[in-house]
C-alpha cells in the first residue's frame, strides 16, 4: 500500500506509543513507525505481552500493528525514510553538574537531534513531543542547521497533555492539541501539516496554535498548575486535622465555585509520576536562570508541600502505632503512582515503603499492575519485603493497612474479612481518602484518613 504520510516517533514509552497508536488508528493512510534505543522494549511492543499497561492501549495496538503501525530498531534507516519525526524521548531531571536536581537532562534529546542530522537525506518536520525547557527548539534548530547542507528541518513544539491511566481517552478526545511553530512561511506550513493530521479526528477549535516558545512553556505551566492544586488542597488538609474540619467537606464547598472547579481537589499523600516534580523543578530552574527568584520560590513551594505531606503521613503512622513499627507487618495497598497504570516513577509509595523499612517494619506490597516495577524500585532494599497481588493474602496477619494508590478495586474489598485476618488492634491509614471511613471504623479498624478526624477505638486519656 502507498501511504500518504510517513511518520516516525523516536521513543517508544508511555507517551510515544499511545500517541502514535492513536494517529495510526485515526489515519489509516499514514504509516507510523516507532523506534527506540531499548531493543528489548521494541521486542515487547512486537510481542503478545506489551511492556506497559494503559487501559485501551492493547486493543488499539493490536488493531493497527502490522497494518500501519510498526515498531522497529533500525533508527538510522527510519530517520532516512520518514518525513515527519516526533521526538518523545525521556527528559528526566539532571542529576549531575550545573542544575543538578533541578534542570532537565537533555542528553537523550540532544543525541536524537544529532542522529536526525546525521542520517537525514531529505527535508523533515521535527516535532518536540517530549516536555522540554522553553527555548529548547532553538538548540534543536542550531544542531540541525550546523551541517550547512541543503536539507531543511522545521522544528515544531507539540507537547503532550495526556495523563497516564486515561491516555487513550485523552488522546481520542483531548481538551486541546497545542502546536507551536516559528511564525515564518515554512514554520506556518509545517504547523498546518501537523494540524491536518490531528484534524482527522479532533474538532478544529480544539487544535490551537501559538509561537514555539509559548507552546514549550505551556506544558511546564500546565503541569505546575495541576500539581499546585494538589499541594493547595493537601496543605489545607493539615489544617483540617488540627481543627476538626473535614477536607472533603471543604473541598466540595470550594470546588463548587465555578471559578475554582471541583477536579484535582482530593487530598491525599501527594502527587507522584514522572512528570509533575521534574517539570516544576525545571520551571524553578528556568525562573532562577532568568533572574526571577521570587517566582522560582513560589513554584518550588509546591514540591515542598508535596514532600511535607508524605512526611506527615509517615509521622502519623508511627505516632498512631505507639511510636514503634519494629517487627510489625504492614500491608501496602497500591504501589503505582496513581490508579490504572503500572508506572511507579516518583510514586509516593517508594519513599513511604523505604521509611517503613527504616523503622524495621515488615512490608507486604500489593498492587494489581505495579509489582514488577515495585520490585525494581526497591531492589537495593535489605529490609523485609514481600510482594503479593492478592490483597486478602497480603493483609492477612498484618498490623496495619496503608492505602497508597486510588485503585477502584480497593474501594470494593471485603474489609470485614480483611479485618478478621489481621492482628488487633488493626490500623487503617487511607492515604487516598477512598474508603468509607465510618464503615471501616464500625468493622473495628482504627482509621486514619487525611484531613479528617481519626476514628480510633482507643479511649483518649489526658496525662
Ligand atoms: N508519561 C507521561 O504521562 C507524560 C505525559 C506528557 C508528557 N510526557 C513527556 O514525554 C516525554 C517521554 O516521556 P515517557 O513517559 O514516554 O518516557 P519513557 O521513559 O516511557 O520513554 C522514553 C523512551 O525514549 C527512549 N530513548 C531515549 N533516548 C533515545 C534515543 N536517543 N533514541 C531512541 N530512543 C530513545 C527510551 O529508551 C524510552 O523507551 C518526557 O519528556 C515526558 O516529560 C510524559
């Protein structure tokens, strides 16, 4: 079959594959190829067991794979053969040198730019899909024009706003698609070409365009705003616990104001995931770099509150369980950073588990999709850890249940049965505020939600 467009994506990860599978599904006349330096990952994408879990992804990959979606290892050939190249490689926080712990590590990004330059034999549209610091396109353009050859490259910014767990829904029906370009004749032409691909299934009013720097910056700012809401509500949850106010009631009252809105107002142990923290820290770094320390401090406080919230949670577990966890068995329900994903990058569960192990607790971890990643994250731990997918088996014989991921399945468990199988007094720490706390208290648990009064069977005694 002769394809109308030949599209390549460099980076077969959480963003690259779902977004390319969606383009392949919606544009059967386009050939879409995804490459990666990790050849095992490519093998897994070509196998019956896909390397990552995302609701609905399997169906769409199985429908398009081998038809107009391909996973390949020959990066050099693929760069040569395709005309439109999305770059969706990882851009983690830099852990060395200048900007360590703050700035984005652009080594994977730059390597890709150099490869595109080296292997290209015809003009390309190069699209930044990764989340990048504002002005990265300038560096990309400088690398791509450094050979002074005849080949022209047009760099566009097209940040991805999908969320893991709902990626397929988000890609099928996004709130918006953003395309940033240089406002030159060739830049506008490239922008129109990319917009034309999305217009195959997304209403035109949702495809918005901007200058390239606004587009790059918008992604960092969008994540900073989302994380800020989480930290805002979590900071108030601390005050609720001191004043007997209830964070769920406060959030409902505040969120019903249409200027505020009700989404992202659930108090909990804070945000995780590969993006929020790194993108805010990157924003903080950029603000400092451009001489705006007040702005930098403002955004950094979002990350600080997130860390504070986890710390409060751990202190609460320790204090409620008579200030010693040594030899006690603690069942962790949920290790993924959020529900409906197996991704554990920056999951609060990593830090919380490590802290429990430091207190010499025995930890039993349960999660429907994230146990393989959990074991990798904790591979260096010497403490007592067991992994059990079945939550009932995991909880049996434990002193406490600690809910760290908002999986739907945890709302539906038989807590009476679980309570019976546990050591008494049994403790329940609901780090995601997803359970019916009164019901669990009536069953017999001592219940510790976030931002709400604890429900304890112990009689309060003043010393
Ligand atoms: N995960 C999300 O929810 C999300 C959402 C929006 C945006 N983003 C951004 O998208 C980008 C990718 O994120 P991700 O979660 O998909 O990362 P990921 O780690 O899952 O995938 C990145 C892939 O790129 C590959 N890679 C790195 N260097 C390469 C090279 N030179 N050539 C070929 N392949 C290379 C890696 O092997 C890896 O498989 C990041 O910038 C991230 O900030 C992520």
